[in-house]
C-alpha cells in the first residue's frame, strides 16, 4: 500500500513539474514576443521624435542670415539660437536611440554632426549679442551648406551615409571663437 501511495506522489510531482515547465516556457515566449513589440515601438518613437526638429533645422542657415540683420532684437536672436540648440539636442537623442536599435553607422555620424551643431549654437547663445551676429556671419556659408543637405532629407530614415559624413564634416567647421 505504501508503494502505491509513493508511486502516486511521484506521478503527481512529475505532472506538476511538466505543468510548471509548460507554464514557464509559455511565459518566456510571451516575454520575448512583448520585447519585440517594445523594440519596434522604441524605433518608431525615435523616428517620430526626430521629425519636427529635423524640419526646423532645415532652415538654420537661412534663419541665421535673417538674424544677423541690424534690426533683429537681441532677445529674438538669443531665443532662436536657443531653439535651434534644443532641436539639435533632440536629434542627438533620437540618433543615439536609432543607432542603438539598428547599429547603423549613419545615425551615429548624424548624432555627432548634431552634437557639433549643438556645441556651436551653445557657444553662440552664450556670447554678447554683437558677438553672436559676428559668429553667425562668419559661419553663415557652412550653415547654408548644411541647409542644402537637410532640405533633401524628408525624415531621419532618409539619411544616407554620404549625407551624414558631409554633415559631420561641415559641422566640424563651425567655429565660435
């Protein structure tokens, strides 16, 4: 009789182990499926995060040209430069996310170019208004060349490696002092 009970206990334990194993496998597969969904949401979010700043930065050179006019107020000049600085920073973040998710070098280079632009704009924004206009004037051609490249890019996914290399090179030419 004891052998019979022992046999049923062993069978019950085996059934519980099989059930637990099936449940654990199901949960693991479900977590993987959800993880893939999270990655695609993050990828889409990074792309959407870049849309508006990318559109705004398409005209940084054109805007800089109008900001150096004598009748531009110091407050407007500083506000616009700061606004472009934040757009560049946002593109650094979205490029970093896209590079981490896709391992595509163009996003890393684009993030570097936007980092250079952010550093430049930060240096300009921290100067006196007269110096700000002088720095913008000195760098106007480079900013307009960046405009030409950015105008052709409808979205961050449309970047090419050649575009990002050129933007990185141009942004590296921006000087504050």
